[in-house]
């Protein structure tokens, strides 16, 4: 996850979720690719979660879990079911760094 620090926001999804949930999240993301790109948002699937300086979360096999990670590496939101990207966008758009991007016309 360190490779994304200060470059991207990341929606990290439990790779061991049901295939139905994974497909649903992939479709929701694909439908909103343009908005994701504007917000520097990437979709990443991980099997075990993450343990580093910025995050410490685990995934359980079969359980859907997604974490929105900000550019600073902090967990900004957690979702227990496939999430509509408009909800994620609203969360991102309320972040100070995103507000500054909008103000500076960098989206």
C-alpha cells in the first residue's frame, strides 16, 4: 500500500469475498471509471488485508469488506457490502485534499 501513498486513494476489497460480491463491486467501479479517475481512486483486491505504518486491517475469508484509503494512507471509510461509487465519491469530495483540488481546478 505504500506505493499509493500521496498519489492515489484506494478502495481495498477483500479478495476472498464471494464471487458475486466481487463481481458486483467490479461492475460498480467500472460504471464510474471516469469519476474514479478524477479522484485518483483505484480499486485493489487483497487477500489478507494490510499491516504497515499507515493501515492495520485484516480480512476474513468469505466476508465482504472494503476500506477506502486516503492519499495520506489512513482508512477513511469501511463498507460491509459492495458500495455504489457515488457514496465513495461523496466521502472523497468531503476530504480537505480533494476540496483543495476542486478549488484549484485539478480534477
